[in-house]
C-alpha cells in the first residue's frame, strides 16, 4: 500500500466492456483532481511568496495554478482523499442502468 492514502479501489462487478470501465475510472480520478485543485487553490493564496525561494513576482503567480493542478493530480493518482471511489461506483451504476433499462 506504499504511496497510497487509502486502500486500492476494486471495480464493482459489471458487465460493461473493460475499456468503458477504465474510462470511467479515469474520469472519476480527473474529477477528484479537479475537486482537490479547488480545495488547494485558496490555501496558496495565504502564502507570502515574497519570502519564497524565487521571491514571488508575476512569473511565480502565473505558474502557481499549474503547480496546484499538478499537485492535485498527483494526490488523486496516489489514492486521493476518497472522492473518486464513490463517483466511480455511481458512474458504473448509471452506465449499467442505461445499458440495461
């Protein structure tokens, strides 16, 4: 379990094609990364960048959203905080229902 905050997610039983299941998991992880990005962004607004290694400035401000986005993606890719799993399960249920009305 090294590198993960939560235990690995196992896919619920489904009759969907594996490619569709993989696409749903990727979408759920992307959703978690987007949510984490929104959670992390305000935190960085409280940091005094003038005392940072690079001294702040406009260049650092323009790259900061990219840094936050990559941090959020990294957190989501390593288990996240538990948002992706229920989103993924609901996506699979919804796709199953649409496939078998």
